[in-house]
C-alpha cells in the first residue's frame, strides 16, 4: 500500500515499520535472535518513530509488536554489562514506557514481555496479548530494578499487592492472569498474526471515530494516569482540549452525520 506523508518516516534498523491501513502505523521489533532486547540505539530509534507518529496528520493509531517468540525481553544486558550503559530518551524504554504522546499506541504482545518490554506494555494505551504471552518484571533476579516508569504506574492498574508481587518476586504472569488483573484488554489464541489482527481491529474502531475527540479523550485519561486530580483534570480538558475542538470541522461533521443518519467523513486532526 502506497502512502504519502507530510514528512518521511524515520529510517530504521532495529524495528520494521509498515502501514497496514492509511491511518495505522505498525512497528515490529526485529531482533528475534536477541528476543527483541533493546539497545540505546534502539531506544532512540523508537523515540523518533513515536514522535513522527504524533506529528504525521494522516496517522491516527500506532501498534507495536515483536518478531519471533518475544514481544521484548527487556534491555540489552550485554550492552549494560559492558559498561557502555543503556541510556534512554525522555520518553523512556522503547520511547514508550514514559511517553506522553498525543496519539494512542496499542501493544500487540505476541510472546515474552519482560523487564523493559513489560514497562512499555504497562504504559501503552491498549494491550492485546497472545494466550502464550507472559508478563514479568524480573529485574530483582539480576540485581537491578524496573527503572523506566513501571513501578509507580503498575500500582494504578493492578493495585498495590499485585504490583508488589510482580516487582518483588519477578515471576511470570500469564496473559490470562494479566487480563484478570486489568493489565491486558484482550487475550487471543493463535500466533503473532492473530495478535496483530486483533490490534488492527481495535485500531480500526479508534480510527472510525473523530480524530479530535480521540486525541482529547486520550489526553484526559492520561491526566488521571499521571496523578492529576479530577477537578483539575476536568478544567484542563475544557481549557486545553474542548476549546480547541469546539465548533471545528470534525465536531460539525459528527453532529451533521448523526442528524442525517449517515456515516461521518472525518478530516485529519489539526489539534
């Protein structure tokens, strides 16, 4: 499928990018021989990809998955143990674990989701997992800690005791259990293709809605995710989001299509 973008996508070597629809970016971590562990260069590359997603008007949703039997098994410990260090950008591990971006990202977890890989999934907006996937924060087993943003965020999703269990034991949490805990939206049977297909289905549902409404709604939930109080968060949504979309083309189109009982025809968001 041929696409024309406002700016060209970043050049990649660690990840593979594709556009299964005109509005969806699919990023596949492509180091299966290393279980898709991410190096410093990989972090910078992924940060640039997600930054480009946020600025490209035609794209509305991102999806991240892994090649092979792992989603991502964490940091490149060989780089870490060599003394070179494993630096990450401000957006965190894989450009995602501390990301505060505009557009939603779906994690299509196809297998092992460990350490920093798990930290990425925790901060993703939606998570689809293979029935064979496992989630873990095993850092305590090798004398380090989960340092990319997961510890304070995880407790908001699964509660203190479950977060403690993951962080202190380092055990593997199967996909079905992770779903019961609220860490995963959907669990699907089948291989990598089935997980990505379900992520694409969810992406299609998102893309079918007003892109302005999606961006402002995501921002509102992110405010709560970052610990903003309800009243302050509501006031910020009104001041920073609603006033920018009120009366604009997509809002007018949504109301007209509802009254006319037809499918809306959205334009790319200018927010």
